[in-house]
C-alpha cells in the first residue's frame, strides 16, 4: 500500500493539527500518512493530541520544508 503525503506548509495551528487528527482517525491498521508542516507548534501539538491512541505511531523528522510528521496505525 502506498503512503499518502499531505503538504501543509504555509498553514498555521490549529489547522495542521486538525487535518492530521482527521486523517489519523480514518487510518486502517497498516496504513500511514505523512504531512509536511512548517509551523513548529504542529510538531508539539500532534503528539499531545494523539497520545491517548495506543495504536497510532508518530514519527517526526526534519526536512527541507520544515518537518515531516508520519502517522501510522499498528492495529
């Protein structure tokens, strides 16, 4: 299954966080989606908002545009 990528550069919180949460809630086990963000608040807020879902894995890495946040559902 191919990974979906969503570019959210140029948007400010809370919009990126809302979009990421909406996508995370729709994930099926084994699926993942990546987001490119440039608002530093997003890299703090996303893990805080999704911390209660034990089946969601979040990876944050730096990239040319800012940060790449990958959200995956394990089951």
